[in-house]
C-alpha cells in the first residue's frame, strides 16, 4: 500500500475521535448518585437515568412545609420539567432569601447541576467553585469538583481546533481519580479521561498526517511518536505505528520501519494497519523484525513490561 493511499485511508480514521467527542458532548450526563443521602427519587429522575444510561441525582422533594422548602421544591419541579433556566433562578432565590438554611447549600449545588444541564458550562463551573469555597469539607464537594471537570469535558471540540480545553478537562478528570478513589465520580472520570486522551491523540494524528502530506516526514514522525509514548492506550496507537512504518520507510530508515511494523503486529495482529504495514515493509524485501534497542520497543516495554 502506498503512502498516499495510507493518507487517504487516514482521512476516514480521523473522523473517529470527532464522532466520539460529539456523542459524548451530546449524551454525557453526570454521575451524581445518591449525593444527598436521600433514597427517594422521582419517576422523572428514573426516566432520565434510563434515557441517558447514567446515574441521575437524587431529586427527592423537601418534606417540610415552610417557605424555604416550598421555594426549593419549586426549583426542583422546574428542573424535573427540564426548565433549567427557571430552575437556576428558583434555586438562586433559595440561596438569596435563606442563606443560612441547609436547603441553601443544596440549592447551590443544584444551581450548578441545572446550569450544566442547560449547557451553561461557565455558570456551572462558577457555581461549583462557589460551593467548594463556601463548603470545602462538605460531603458533596467531590461532586462539585466532578461537575467542573464534566463541564470542561463537554466543551471538547473537534481535533482540527485548539485542544487546550481537552487537556484541562483531562487534568481535572485525572485529579478526581486521584483524590476520590473508589467513588462513582472517580469511576466515571476514569472512563472520560480515556476518551479525552483519545481526543488529544487524535489531534496529534491530524497534524502528523498533514506533515506527511507536505512531505515533512520528520515532523510527522514526531507527532506519531507522541501518540505512541504519551497516548499508547488509545484507539489511535495502531495507526500511529503504521504511520511510523510509513515515515521511516520514506526516509530509508528501514530498521525503525521494521520495528514499528513488528510492534504493531505483536500488539494488534488482527488490525488492518498491521496488514498494511507488513505489505509496506515487504515491498522492500524486508520482514517486520523488532530491534529491542529502538525507542519504539522501549516505549512499549515501559507501558507493558514483561
């Protein structure tokens, strides 16, 4: 398979991270769980959970009959009715009128959640940060951190654009994994961190393919090298190894090309990328043979030691 044909096939492959990001942006929902310790939940909440495949927040209504409880329940009704902006306003009124009530604390985190549901991610982050500042030791503080990360995660854009937000979301998700191990937040953050890494790897692949199309193989190799070393456990790795085979063959660095193809075959033997790499190396009368001293071999041993 020629390098040009490989580049054409790569155009289809680069749509994967974008498609994944769009799916996650449109469908991702927060893992709130039973964050307030109330086992009650509404039928609307159950329906939402079933529709999104995620754990919905507890939306048990206030049982008291005083003014603050009624105002809180008004916000809750708006939230359950997907009237998110109205819900934000109602919860803000709880906080404004009854700042020392326990319902005000809950209303603040609900403001963050309602803003998140409305797609107002800056407002969700601001409300979450206020919650952390005012209630740093509260049992719901981990969720506030989680909601910040989730808001940035849902702003991940396609790989042709700047990926600063993606890196920021990844850092936040990994921090949640470290700070709150064993929680639903950490578990979901871990899944989303994998997708964020895949997206960052997709950006490197996008740039690397561009360099190859311009004939700048060294510049492209550096991009694909980053995928192999920094984002090895992503869906982009098989193609990255093929591209390394392709680039090294173009430069006449046959030993590295054979190593990239061999490592690709060892780790992804059924991949079409390996079949293409094998064909490419064999076209020069060579076979995929790994050089154990190659940086490629060392990178894989570092991640997957024997």
